[in-house]
C-alpha cells in the first residue's frame, strides 16, 4: 500500500499468514503453444498465502515465436533448403510454415 511503512506492512502480512521471498532471477521464460514470452531484468517475488503459492514477475517483456525442430525440418524439406535457411525463414514469418516455404521457393 502506498505511503505505508514497509515494516508495518511486513508485520501485517505475517499476521495474515502471507510470506514473501525475493528470487534472484536473471531471466524468466514463459513458453506458450505459439510463442515465448521472455522477461529480461526481472524482479520476481514468491508469495505464499495460506499454502497458495504465486509468483509476481515484473521486467522488460519481449515476445518471440516458438519454432520447433519439427517445423524447421518440414520447411527445409518442402523448400529444399538447409535447416539454417528454414529456421531464418520461419523467424521472419513469425512461425508461419506456409509463408516460410513460399518465401524460400520465391528465391
């Protein structure tokens, strides 16, 4: 709460059974089915409230598409290019296989 003495806040939280722990993190990565969220310079706090554990994360958030090895091989085979070229094309197309293949076949 803004303006409240941090020591008083900590005592109040202890009385309510809330424990906080700072986690010294360098980077946090959240993987979803279609992309990765990368949090750089994170501030991570673990909160235990009556047995329910949660994480509070703040920092610089970047998104990157999640490209699997299987997708790279598929594009490489279909476009008849090296896997490095297929990966680059997938990154440029934000993971869209069809677009990556078409772009490589145009070249």
